[in-house]
C-alpha cells in the first residue's frame, strides 16, 4: 500500500527528529487558531495530476507537537488519517496523512476541525501544472572525457534543478573493494525550458570520479495561510521529475 510506504519514509525521518514530548494542548480542547503552528506539505506527481499525497503536522507556540486525534484536517473535503510514528529512544511523532487527493479548481483547500467541533480555513495551495509532454535530453551513459550537458523543455512550473553525485573514490579499503560516497546536491534555479552544462573539471578530482548523477527537476510553490495561525506555519506544494546518468567505467 502506498500509505504504508509513506509512513515508512516518515518513520525513517523521525529518527533524526528530537522530540520534547507532546504539547500540553494535546490533552486540552483547542478553540484558538493562534495557538497552532501548522505545517502542510503536498507532494504532487508532475506527470499525472492528482497522483500524490499530503502530510500535515501541528505544533504549539513552543514547538511541541499537538497530538490530539479529535482535531481533524481536511484537504478538498477529504479527511487526512492521523498516525503516531515511533522514533528512537521511546520518542514518537504524530502526522496527518492523505494518500491521494485531486486538486479542485486548480487548488488544494485545507481546513481544520478543532476539538470544539468548529471548522476553520487553514490554507489554500495552488496545484502544479502537469508536464504533459516533457522533453529531457541527455546522455544516459556518458563518459568522463567530455562535459556533461542536459537540455529540457515543456517542464511546466519547474523552477529548480537539484544535481546529486555518487562518487567512486580513488582510495579504497582493499584491492577488491570499491568505495562510493554520496555528495550533497547542487540546486540551481531554472525555467521550464533550458540547459545546463557540468564541465569535465567537475566530474573528477583528486578524491574520486563521478559514477552517477541524480537529476531532479523540482517544481515548488507556497500556499496562502490563514493569518490567525501562529507564526512559522507553512503550506507548500512540491513536484519532481527524476532522471539519472550512469558514467562509463
């Protein structure tokens, strides 16, 4: 099930989160949006509109999570499921997850129902445009003897390109052992049509040579939040088109 995969990913992420325990508001009724910091993230497939998921979390003004399953969150009137995810050292985090939701009128409308049963508007997030016929041109099996070039067009709403590298290290732990290291990606601003060149000088150095390039075209937009929410709240939508290039040995 896709929901299980999402929860596994969130469980992995929660390992790296430090929890101070649930907020005192978890045990009391909440009737004031000003006591809530809401973080809402929509992940939308750029190649198939509506295929994606929503994750939301609620904190109090001190940054402690509000863990109260009587509080409901809805996106386009579809109810998100409440989950508690176990982390390390007896810690846990709570999230609201919706496996898939279609945008309505090119937007995602997010509402909350508080403990007192009153429903409030949380945020409005614009849907991302679907790239119906994207063209991404590059050599999938390049060599290290020339610049690496990638060209693209028709990537609607794409505004970022993240380039990750898997590097084959020159120094290994033994004669029959090959060691690889993942390097943090470079993120550059792009448009829906463009090109990018990685010069040959960036494909190898004294430590190693690039083995794999991860090319992630990212579309990101921010939504409009209810002004009554506590500062630091966020609403964002992200979509990604992934490509890879494997260099010849």
